[in-house]
C-alpha cells in the first residue's frame, strides 16, 4: 500500500478532519456510513491526525450529516435518472462511492488542483465520474458542466470558508448555468461561526470562516431563481442516542432553543 504525503494548509487541511471523522465512524460495528474508502485513505495518508482532536462524537456528527446528504442525493437521482450531481468543495469525501449512482448519471467533483491530484492517487476511477481541478469560486470550470439536465448540487463543509460576497455569487452562477434542480448545503449562523473558531481543528490548521447565514430566505432575495424548500434535520432520535452525554446535551439544547438550531443546519433549495 503506497503512502501518500500531504501538504495542505488552511481550509484545505480541514478536509482531513472530516475524512478522519468519517473513517473513525466507519470502523464502528454499527456504522452509519460504512465508508471503507475513507478508512483506507486515512491509513494511506502520512499525517498526524491526532493534532486535529477529532473524537468519536465529532466523527459521528460528520457521519450523520454525510448520511443525510447521501439519502437526499439518492432520492433526487431516483426521480431524475438523467441527472447530474455537482459536488462542490468535495475534498476527500467519498460520496460518489457511497451513493454509487446508476448508469446515466454524470457526477462532477470540484476542488482545488492539489486536492483533486490527491483524490486521483487515493481513489479509483469510474465511468461518468468527472474531477474538476479548480477553486469553486472561479467561474471558468462551469463550462465543463452540462446545462440542460436536472442537477443536484451538494456542498458539505464548504460555505463557512467562503467570503460573504463569494457564496451568493457562486450560487447565482450555478443557477444561471443549469436548467434546474436542487441545492443542499450546511450553513452556520454568526454564533455558529464563533463556535467553529474555538474548535481545535481550526486552530491547528489556521483555517478561517467567514460566511454566516442567519435567514435562509436571504438567498432567495439575493438570487431570484432560488426557492427555499426547508431545513433538513441532521439528527434523528435513534442517531443522537449514539452520541456521548455532552454531545447529547448539545443536541437537546439545539432542539429546544431557536438560536441554537441556527448554529449549524442543512438548507435545501430548488431552482
């Protein structure tokens, strides 16, 4: 098994945090994700993951969020067998393998060139799978994406790292280019960003977070083609029961206090 050295910093380095968390969760006997590709990638990467302070609760949180998004992607593809999937800021996430889309689906993973190069070394190729090596905020890469097919756009762990003016511009370009579809991503309030800045992983990597979304409908006002469908619950009772006591306390407060529910949530739009 070839060992892969990584030289990622800032926001790019945080992708190792989510990868490691999903790998840890996938090693559990009752794993939600069963993400064997993530586990193998972690074993191949030459990196001190301990510096990111990812524990079982955080890993389970990543897995629950990822599973929720996976289910929504599968549902969209079942309704639109000629669809495309656009995975923004894919990092080293293995959604393409977890979802395992049927023939007829074109899947596009987009991230920085060094991240895409690492993906190529870690993961196998497959038919109708396209890697685009570009920052998501650069407009040119969209020329590689078909315009006339239903599109499922997913962004996991991306929006906080975008500048507050870059996010709406990115989404506006996407909905102008594409014929129609859905957009789903995790978003954080200003208080949520403050909590993120306290995390050991962000302190270790030096990553900065910028874009807060208080009102999901503010994107509707900024981008007329977007229609807010609703928030998707990240935690189901049976999933939250697997968390440690401190994480269960946080989830309990999250359910009861409106300000806590805005800390981090999955938002869903149609266009």
